[in-house]
């Protein structure tokens, strides 16, 4: 058994809040920044949206249509930090949404590779028998009380993605892989882990992030879709949430690939349409 996509939700809020930090959060941030010669300065966040991870998580949960299945595992993945995070341990707090049932933790400090690593961890939990269902929250907030040119000058927007994975969805996680700095994205996408051996031309879609040009996969290669600008680690996953149903009707395999513009490290994840569903369609079932 493999994890399959049961629900996918994209959430991009369009709100702006005043910049405010409680004294203890201000003190915490000052202590974190001082060893790096940086100064806590709320004026940098004054023009931002000042949306917190907690607000993004609650927003994407509200945007889900209907009640979510209670997962065995809850993972929060992010690339850029939330200066308000010490106010609440988010992953542990969110277990209350699911009646305290799931194990929970966060994956960070890996750039846009964090969601890919979270999927690899979720797959390992499944294979070890420690879970059957997972909720993955991918969060990106863009307001910082200190210089963060990558976010402040890069046109990033707040966004969140919810991926609910379990035994009964339509897209099955087939493999996750990574490559070191200076990797070639086209090479990474050319032979991704979990690719069906009997795949026919035209059955595969490659989804890449907005950083750099979309790789040239050749005239006989798979179809390509590039995420629009505005996201760092959420880009390809926002596209998955928005289009997974229509893509299921058109493709057998989706390969998500991205190269981190900060480190040059590459990451890839392969999802395949469930063979049982494909078999039913061949037999004339809906």
C-alpha cells in the first residue's frame, strides 16, 4: 500500500494586518538575531501582510471542503520562518483539530526541499506500519522584522497548501528523490524515482517551480507545467492542489521538480494515478 492524495487545498489570503509583537516574542527574536549581527526592526514588517503560520494553517483548514479524515500523522513543512512562531507550537496545537490523535512535528531548515522531505518521512512511516494517513501542511509567510531580501524583494506572497494522504485517493505517491547543489533539473526530471516502466508517450506531466526557466525536455518528452511566480516552497504544491482533478483525467504520472535558488539542491516527487482506478475505467466503470 502507498499513500494516495485524498484532499488537496490551496489557500492564498489577501489580507494585511498591523505589525505587532508581544514583548516576549520581541525579546526572543532579538536573542536569535544578535549572534548574526542582525537587529530586530519591526519597520521591515510594517508594509507586509503580517500573517502568521497559525493563521495560514487555520485558513487552509477552513478552506477544505467538508470534514477532513483524522490522520495518524500531521507534518508542518516550511522554508521561511515565522517570527511569531514561539507564541504557539503549531504542529502540536493543530493535533487538537483532530482530537489529539495524530503524531505531529515540523520539517524546516531545508529550503523548498522541506515538503519533499516531509513526503519521504510520511512514506517511511507508512512502510514501517506506524501510520495509514497523513495531513501535510506546507506554509509560507513573507513578513519579517529584519532584512530578508529573498522574500521582501522577490515578490513572494503568503500561501498555504494542505495535502491529505491516505489509502483511498486518486494520485499515489510513487517516489521522492533529491540531488546535491548545482544539479541539472532536466536530468533530475528525466528519470525520477517511481516512474512506471510501461509508461507511454504523453502520459506524464512535469510540474516545476518558478525559479529559472522551465527545463527543455525535448519534443518527444513529457508535457510541462511551470508554477507562476510568488512562492518559494509552496509553488508546485499550490498547482497540485488547484489542478489535481483535471490532471487525473489527462495524465497517468505527475512529476514535481524544483531546484532551490539559494542552494542549488534539486528535489523531485512522483505521483501516479492509481492502477485500480485506471483498471476500472478500462472495464467501463465510472
